[in-house]
């Protein structure tokens, strides 16, 4: 089979044709990346999102970034509050605020909203965590403040149980579970309080304004998720990192399902977070395995979730071997291409997984093609931010 018959240039017409080929209009269109901070991919992503907004009715963008920090970005793009410099400095986690393509995207979303009544929304869908995790203070106190009494505890009691934020966010807990306070008496009490607050939110939901209810639900998901994650950080068993990876994916998936309520939305994140199959990662002498956020969200959304994986061709001196997915796609005549993944899977049954000299690049496992809707291919990378 000639792969040219299943591929097209990555442009607006190609994206629209891809959407029409799907069994249903997706509420979430996941666009994966095989490596963070690739300038060419950021530019392509922005072009895709602009086309989706202008021609396909998309009104939301979700990024692999702290869901609470993302509230600052959303407020800026919807109301103009703050400045672009401040939003890029404080509205993104993982260093993504320094990525030029993200600055261009946020600026474009704000400019669009200034001229249109139907506003674009921005969402972060990752938890407030790296390998360690932030304090649950913002989420717990934010939820507490949005609810009416009788409450399960006073704000003063909540602050006393939370203690110093630094004790929660100590980066050393990532490698030393004995330093985590996630299983302290105070943390266990906070989990009970969080559960009571979530139940109270359900009881009071009809009386909340839609935007307040949306924020309260975000705080509820984040508070309970963070407290579970901190409990996992205190776990000294061999399964610790597998559990933590699954907990993070569950938090991401819950946020994605909330984003879907505002769909259709473009979701941008690493392939390992959006793919439908099980994710794998080497971690020291362990090989971690868990269901990704995309797999979890896709289980609930079915055909309303679609996933485009991204692969890269030549990156500096790193040239893919001809028998890899990336090597085969390098024969395409376009600098950026969109390929039907399932047809490609039939063509590449004997493909060899790529071994990349760039440890930040995670090659696409050819066995994942059968559960992928499409593949975005960038032939050559020059700009690594």
C-alpha cells in the first residue's frame, strides 16, 4: 500500500477532511506531542486551533498545565484582566509559559475574544504537581469559600490542618517517601473534610451561579486528587511510582471530561497522556505502566474523543531509521503531514520502534497506531526551545 494515499498536507483543509472521516464529531480532539518545546509543532498547533475556531466551531483549548494556574489564563483571554507578561509568568506550569508558541496562542485568543461575543476558553488539565505536588490549600480553601454553611469545619480549622505549604510542596518527597506528610493525621482529617465538602457541593449546586459551580467543581476535583497524590507520595512500596502515574492520569482525565462539557475543544499534551492504549515509561530500574488520561477519558466519551499522535522526523543529527514509523513517513513530500493512523498500522505491521538519541523524544510505539485516529508528522525540526 502506498502511504501517499492515506496522507495529506497538514493544513486547514486536511484537518477538516480528517474530522469528516471520523464516526462522530469529537468533543475532545487530542493533539499529542512526542517531545515538549518543539517550535515547529507549536506553530502547527496554533494554525490548527485557529482553523478549528474559524471553520469548525471550536471554542476551547486545553493544555498540559496546572489546572489552577490555568484560571489566570482563562480570565485573561475571556475578560482581559491582567497583562500578557504576567499571565505567561504565572499561568503555566512545567515551564510552558516561556514557550513562544504558547504566548502567541494566548495573545491570539485574547484578540479574538475582543472582537467576538462567543468567547474562547482556556483550560489547564494537569494537576498542580510535577513529580512532587503542591499544597491542597488553594483548592480546599477555594471550595470552602464558595459554599454556604453549615460547613464541616471553620476556615481557621482548615488553615491549621493545612499548616505550612512548604511541608506539602517539598520537592525531596519525590524521591524520599519518608519526607511526605501525605499520611499524617492532619492529612487524613483533610481527606474527610474534602469528602464532606464535595458532598455539600452536590447538595448546593442548584444555588450556585454557573461560573461559581464550574470553579467549585474544579476545586473539588483538585483537592481530592491532590490529597490522594500526597498519600501516594508517602507510600514506600515498590508500586509507588506506578500508582502515582495512575493517580496523575486520573486527575487529568477528570479535568478532560469537564473540558468536554465546553466542547468541542482542542487538547494539547504529550502523546503518552493522550493515547488510548496503556502508557509505558522507563523510570530508573523500573518500567512503569498505567492507563493514560486519554484512555480513561476516551472510555467515557467513546467516539466523541479523537486522538492525533505526533511524530518527528530528523531532529538535529538524529535521523530516523528507514524501517521506523518516522523513517517511512520521511518519504512523504510535505514538511508537515496528516496521516490516517489505522491505514498506516496496516502498512507498518513490521515497523521497528525508533531508538532516538534525544532522551526527551519518546518515539511512537507502532503497536499504538491501531488505537490512534491520525498521525501528525513534522519532517524536520530546527527550533527546539
